[in-house]
C-alpha cells in the first residue's frame, strides 16, 4: 500500500516482499522496509531479554577497584549520585535519563507493543506506544554506556587492580540484546499490523512523519489515526529551530574541548584531563583502538555533525538543488552516529565513583563534561528538528 518516504516525501507503493528482501525509495534510496532477518517473535524475544537484564544491571555491582587496602564498588547509578554530590546536577540528570530511565521506558513500551501484536490484541494505545518506543530508541543508551564502561575500565586498570562485577556482565548482555533487537525489528511491518495503509487519496495529501501514513491534506493539524502524532505537511519553524540548536552547539564546542573533562586529586597534586589528554593517555598505554575511538566520537564526529548541519541549513536557505542525494545521506548519517559521541561522558560516570579514596585519590567531573554532553544533546535535537523533505521540495518533488 501507499506510503511517503520520510526523507524525500515521494509517494510510492510497497508490494508484499519475499523473505530476505529490501524495499528502497526509488528517489533517495532510503530502506523503507526490510524482511531480511526481521521477525516479530525475534524482536519480542530480544527486547524482553534486554528489559529483563536491565534489572540486575542496575542493582548488581558493575565494577570493583582496590587501592591502599581499600575497595570501591560501583553500580550503574553510582556515577549519577557522585556527579550530583559534586555539584553537577544537569550532568547527573541527563546521564540518569539516558542510562537508567529511558532504556526501561523504551524497551518496556516496545515489549508491550510486540507482545500485544503477537497475542492478536489491538488496544487504542498501541500506535502511541510504538511511536514513543521508536522516538526514544536513539536516547536509550545501554550500548553506548557499555563502550564508556570499556574505556573507563581500561583507564582504571592501568592504575589500579579492577574487576568487572555481575552487573557489568548483565549490562553487556542488555546492550547486546538492544542492538540485536534493532537488527530484527521491522518497523514497517509493526505499523502495518497496528493499522494497514490505504490507497493514495484523491487530491492534495500529506504524510505522517512518525509512521509515514498518507492522508488527505485536510487532516493537517489533526492527530494521525494510526500513531496519534499531530499531522503536519512540513515541520513548522524547522530551519529556525535547527539553526538555534546548531549555533548553541558551536558556542559550547570550544569549552567542551578546552576545559577539563575530569579532575583527579592525589597526594602528589591535581591532574586535569581534557579530551585530548585522555586520548594521549590511551596512546601512552598502547590502547590505540580506544584512542582512535575517543578521537572520532569526541572530537571529529561532533564537529562534523555541526558542520554538516550547517551545510544542510545553508543549502535550504539558498534554495540549492545540488547534491540532494549526498545531503540526504549526510542527514541520515548524522542521525545515526550522534548518540555515540556520549562515550567520553559516560566514561566519567564509570570512572568518578571508583576513584574516591579521600585524601589519597579522588576524581571529579570538570566543566568540559557538562559542555560536551550539551553539545551532543543539541546536535541530536538539531538532526531531529531538521526536516530533510524541505531540500526535496526545492527540487519540485513535494508530493507527500
């Protein structure tokens, strides 16, 4: 049945697909539906597994270190509590939502939707629940936090004896299952099971940006009948909001890289660690893969996201029709990669509660950590508020 591509708004019909097939937009190449390895039962099993493993991952010991005869143990929420006590409430609250709260909400909603569909149950809240599950997916970050734990563990074990606790292994399982859930979930099939698409209505049409259903233009500003999102022909003030978020990101990018991410206090003195010095420390420890990872996620990717979003904004402001496919693919890349820049901040949440040995040694977050996390959040929001369909409208392709 008919849908509109969420990137270029081209109306098209997807026929029933055979197994191991991919339906792509005929204009911009976006994968609209996949059947390769995608099953409702598989996605339900992995989502439920991730949800169940998040419980022990939050309560069991994550990591333990020893120093001068004393031991320190951390759980998943230890970093949030320590950062709050150190006077970083904004940083603490953001990490709490990204690591502790939103994963439970996202996988809880997804499990509930898939279980209801599997049992043939179609309550009225199903579309709203799946819409929120898909919208929260980029913000629920057990997988990103796991990489932060790997980097944090590498830094700790270079100085002190450390071991991974059962909570750490449960977190690894939850993160793995979260990635496999995404790989086995076919959102298009789920939407079709909640409410099927219809033939293209006569006259002007618009498409829901949440579930891509095509509806008559007169339904604008009314709720979508499938997912309950407010219907808009185009996102209002998309460019203005994106410009404001990108400008704020540029202003904070400098402090995020220049100010310390962490401050370590020992009886020998105070050491300030910036992003660059953290990379240098990993290089000196011969941890080249982690050093490259932190350089890409903490320095290169945030700047490329800001520069890329600036190019997208200027191209629309100048009514450019050039490189439409390249710009559309760039926007997809920015949306996908943005969340992984949080690795360095999550490393602080792992490192800080473990290095608390009074006057002997202690670690605190620095001003750069707050600025950096805000840069990541602002660029993620900017990629969401930017409506790529505006670029294709300038090429005269607006039809959904």
